[in-house]
């Protein structure tokens, strides 16, 4: 599916393709990396680059900080990751949301 209203964050080309990608993510404690499947992503034909928007990256990083990562399998879907019970309601160490 192509979204004509979005421009590539890297080259400013129009017509990004929305897709679900597989990403590899290091856990916040540095103990290991996991694979996250079906991550909402964008692909730019001009750059040949697949990436996630910054707000989604922050969402994933916050979720990994707020859950018990010891129980996560080596591979988890984005949906399963976001359904994990949180130890805290939100990331109280993120002061950027107070601006």
C-alpha cells in the first residue's frame, strides 16, 4: 500500500510503501537481542531503505523498558510485545513528554 501524503525521512521522496518488517532489537539492559516481527514500517523505493518512524521506535523502546524482558522469547510479534503487562504505567524517566 502506498501513502502519497508521506515523504521519506531520508531523501524526501514521496510515495512511501507501508509494510510490516522484521527488526532486531537490543534489550535495554544489553543482555541480548530479540527479533520483532510484523513491525509497522515504511519502505522507500528511491533509497531502498526500510525504516520505522521515530514515534514507533520510542513506543518500542518504552515498552521494552516497562516490561519484564526476561520472559520474552527470542522472537515476538509487534502485537504480542505491545500486549505484555507493564511493570509501570509509563516511562517516568522520559522528560521529553513534559515539554
